[in-house]
């Protein structure tokens, strides 16, 4: 891989290049591999998530390379089977880069549909968080950590932030609670909220399912990332389990929203980027360049600061409003206060948890 740091250079300087670079480009096979595609298609989440990726990575990448970036907002679990089918059938995948949860990405990696990214030059010097656990090489690269916080409207909690997730069972919040529509981010926490322990996960999820049976009576709203920001902005919810990004986006839009880590803890996780197999050589080349660019200090600082999430590039200062925030872990002590479930456990059990969640709330 060519070091993506050249992408930060003005186009004129890049075109001037060096004699060595000119010699490389004279090789026909490599020249074909480096031919620019009409666009790079990146699967992304909408709302504040997509805005941050566009501002921090996509737009600067386009400015440096001239390659437009198009965003596909198909839900991650919907795009996955489409990618798998394309790879299995020898067709070109529908996207170039998948911005995915590490758990989902690990499932795809184990299926063998991801391109190895070990040759990306900007992997060097990243925090250990960037390396996927339990996988050989870099079939995916983690890009930041995030926490599923307890977000709330201070007006609804005049005595202070909720101290326990049991607040979700309070009848006065009936119809004004929100969770993700498959329980992601809360399924392990439900076990703790239901009186279980970390040791119960995943062998004994019964305390969590019992907690959900009680919670169902409070008629929680179920949705995706963009929904949480909208619900808070519209005054439709008082408390939710959501990624801090969504609550922060509402707060930045002038809505009075806060978040906390209750006594049971909050789940911490990572997202990453991966490239599906089966792309034409030049498209795979530039897809790798996009991922490599996303790992630069400049891109990480802008992208992750916009999201309010700790990046995998070391030494980047937190945004001013998140200094000391428990939802922005940067040290081992910070991570120790949160609940981390190993990716192999999630890969094996998360589909089962999703099914049980749907059975309880939507069955």
C-alpha cells in the first residue's frame, strides 16, 4: 500500500511526485490498479453519524483524491446478506467500504468475505483497540470505542441523574423510554439490572429476560440511532439506553439532554471499517486508501471528535465538553468501570439475544 498521508497534500504537489513514484506508475498492472473509480460507496449510519463521517473522512478524502464518496444508509444487518450473496456468487459487492459494528464485522470476517487490511501503512502506532480480537491479521480495523449510556432529560429528573437502570421500570415513565429495536447495547446490562452478575453472561440470561418482561409493561419505544436524537428533540422520551453520540447530538442542537453511567455499568464496544472481497482491483485499491485515510491523525481527530468518541489514534485530546466524561474512556481505569463483552461471545450469542428480545417486545 502507498502511504495515505500523501492524500493530505495539495493535488498539485501530489501530481508533481517523485521520480520513484513516476517509475512505479509506469508499471501497467499497478497503473490499472490505481485508476480512480467513479466513486467510493460507504455503508454508514444516518443522522449525526453520517454527518461526522462525511465531515471528518469523506469530504477530505474527496478533496485530496477527486473521488466522490457516496453514502449507503442501508441498515447494517440488511446490507450484510447482500454482501455475502455477492461474494458467494462472484458478483461485485454493492459497496466498497462497510462501516460496521465490530461484532457484525467479525461475523463477516469469520465467513471469509473481508479483504485483509494488514498492509495499510497507517496501522502502525495505533492503540491496541484498533486490532480485532480473536482474528488473524486485520480483516477489519476498529476505529473508535463507544458507550451505550443512560441518556435522560434533566427536567424529568429534578433530583439528579438516575443511579440505576431500574429507573426504566418506573411506571411514571411509561411510553417515554427508548431502547434499540433489538436490545443491542442493553442485553448484557439487563442481566445486571435484573439482579444477575457478569459471570451469568452468556450462560444464564434469565435475570435479563425477567427484567425485560417487567419493562415491557412500560411500553418502551424501539428504534435506531437517528430515532433517539429525534425523540429527545421532539420531547417524546425522558430516558433511554443509547450511544452517547445520539444524546450529544441532541444536546448540541439545543435540547436539554444529559447522560450517565448507572451503578450497574454501561456496555462499551467498538466499530470498525472493512472491505468486501470481489471488488475490481482499482476499486479495492482506493477502498483501502479510504480506510487508510480514516486512520490518519487528522481524520481521526475530526471524525471522532464530531462523534464524541475516543479514537484509536493515540494522543488526540477529547472534545472540551467530554473531558472527564465516563462515556469517553481513555484509560484502563475508565474502561474498568464499563462492561465489555468479548467479541467471540457476542458473535455466538447476540443473534440469540436479538431473537429473545424481539420475542418479548414484539412477539
